[in-house]
């Protein structure tokens, strides 16, 4: 009888140790990074990690990584729903020759990137490279000096992109979208500045499917190529431009096969104001398209219901 009782106690102790060990390695819903942290830490507020990559393995799906104090937190690949929020301090990523933040998530995932500065030193590939599926929110970021693009949105499934209060500058493209499959995509851009890139905002469809996109209250200026462009080789794009400024670009607005509607926008100071090589480009007749080298393709009036 005593042997059975002793065996029970030993099994209970072993179970307790196993449970505690598992709890010690459990992922937290909120983790922290610090400029003076250590990736060997548990990423708690009192023992923060050093990098985003170090924190992500200790953060639960749909959890959040916060920046405790200023720092450069390194490149990271995100493979699950997650928020990185550094709004209240200087959280930055600096890379050379590689992508800064790669998002490769399964369908249904939601990723939010907020309050981050991303620097490419003119050799970084993409500031944010989205190659998964789901939803990406980009809010209050500055992305600069990337050879390919500040934001590359190339999802492999149904995906949505929301960008607001962002500065995308001095890169190959400010924002470029080229879905890799026929899955439908949504792009909503509001109140951003896209400046001094090779191209500003470029929305492509090359593999079928459709993109619904809107750009509002934003400025695309000083880009050597297009300020805003939409090109379809397979599929469809519906693009709404509302209350934007397209200034001092090679071409202010370029339509290559999409359906584009423009309202309350200023297209001025470009080498060519509007260029169209297919699709339809329509105006709500409240735009200012003038003072370009050539104002370009006249816009037809939107037919109201």
C-alpha cells in the first residue's frame, strides 16, 4: 500500500514538473523588445528581447510585440497573425541587401505594423514584402531607400492591404502590387505621401482575378516614372482616386487596361498629366488637370445613376 502511495506521489511530482516546464516555454500574448534587451530573455516587460525575430517565436498567434524604448530591432519574417506596435517610441529596422519585414501568413491571418521606421540604405530589397494571404494593416510608418520597393504587396491568396499615415520615399517604388495568383485582392490607401521614388503607387494584375483599390487624400510627387499607375495583362482592376495630389512625376496617372475613376484631385506639374493605353479613365469633373508638360488623355465623365 505504501509503495502505491509513493508511486502516486512520484507521478504527481513528475506531472507538476512537466506542467511547469511547459508553462515556462508557453508563448505570451504580449511581448517586449528593447534596445538593451537580450533574445535569451522571455521577452517580458522586465526582461525584454533584443530583436523582433527573437520576440516573434515567444509571441502567441494574434499576439502583440511592443517596443519598450528606442532601438533598431532587425529584420523579421512574420508567419502568423501578429501586431508589432512601436508608436510611442523609436522602433526601427535597418537592413542592407535583404528584405526588412517579410509577411508570409496563411489565409485568414491579420498582421498590423504600426509606428516603425524602416531604412534600406539604398541596397535593401523591400521594406515590407507581403507574400502570404490574409490582411495587412500598415499605419504610421516611414519606409525609405529600398532598391525594389517600400511596400511590395504580392499575395499568394485572397488578401487585403490597408495603408494610412505613411511616408514611402526614395525607393524603386513606393507601393507596388502584383498578386501571384488569381485570388482577389483589396487595397485601401489613405493619407500617405509617396515621394522621390522611381515609381509612386503601381497596381498590377498579371495572373487573373481582380483588385478593388482606392487611394484617397494622398500625395504622390517627385517620382521619375508614374505617380499612380494601374496595369492589367490578365484580370481586372477597379481603382478609385479621391482628393489626391499627383505632382512633378514623369506621368501623373497612367492607366494600362484598368477601370479608373478620378474625383476632386489635382494632377499638375507632371511631364504628362494622364496617359491611357487601354481600359477606361473617368472623371467626376471636379478635378484640376493642368500645368503639365502635356495634360495627356482627356477624361470621360462618370455616368451618375
